[in-house]
């Protein structure tokens, strides 16, 4: 009787493992298919744009084709997340990035809907946290809220009514708890906010740069 119980237990374990492996294979297959469709016309557009420019009729046709595929891909990603949760990197490897890429190409409302899931995936190590930080800030800016990691800058256009000269004002979008932002940036794998601003020629002490449109910073 004891031998029968041991055999039965072993069979149950093997069946459970088989189901898990099958689900994992199905998940990988689904993510691979979505990745291929997500890149299909985008790769073609990059090649065509180098020859014909981004405003060519060919680009417009490819863009329309990709837009339709993106809608299909989003439905597939939503089904994947509903069924499996956000795919874990230890199960699917770099394919864990696929839902993230689809979601961040799907517009503000979709990005907002999945923002917490994406943030958790970054914190858990399933996605690069520096990219998740930028994604999360982008969502907050879209909602006109202070950003968390200071990755987003904004531009306003100002015209001198007397001279007609137009100026571009590039500035850091407001940041929550500004004094502790570098600690959050470091935890996300980003460098200091000051270094980030200097890439845009923004003086960290001012938080903005003013320049004539098409000209050098003033």
C-alpha cells in the first residue's frame, strides 16, 4: 500500500511539472509571436525612412499596417497578463520585455491602466528599472502630476510680441520630493538628476534653459 502511495505521489508530481512546462512553452510561443509582429513594420519603416524620408507614402502605408498589428498585439498581451500575470524573466528570459514594449506603444490610457503592473515588474527585476522609471514618469506627466524619478523634461514656446522672436523654454517637469529624487534615481539604476539635466544643456541650478528657436542656449 505504501509503495502504491509513493508511485501515485510521483505521478502527480510529474503531471504537475508537465502542465507547468506546457504552460511555460505556450507563454514563450505567444510572446515570440507578439514580438515578431511588434517589430514587423517598424523595422521596415526604419529602412525605408533612410531612403524616402519619414513623410513618404510608403511610410504611411507601413505605419497603418503596424497600427493594426499593434491593436492585435495589445489584445494578445492583455490575455497573457490576465492568464499568467506579468511574465517573469526567470521563466521566459528577455521575452519578458515584450508586453512592456507593446503597452508603451499603446497610448496614455493603456499605459496608465498597466502602470502599477509594469512598476512591480521593474521592482521585481523582470524589466530594466531605468526604463520602467522613465515609463512611469511619462504616465505621471501625461496626467499633469509631479514625476517620481525626474526623467522627463518639457518644452514651452514663447514669442516676444515686440520683436517676433520665438524662444524655446526647456525645463524639468516638476518632481515629487525633489530633495530625495537622486536616491530614487540611484535605486532605479539612473545617474544623478544633475547629470541628466546637463544632457539637455539645462543648468541644474535653474532647472531650465531658454534659447531662440533653432538657436544656441541663451
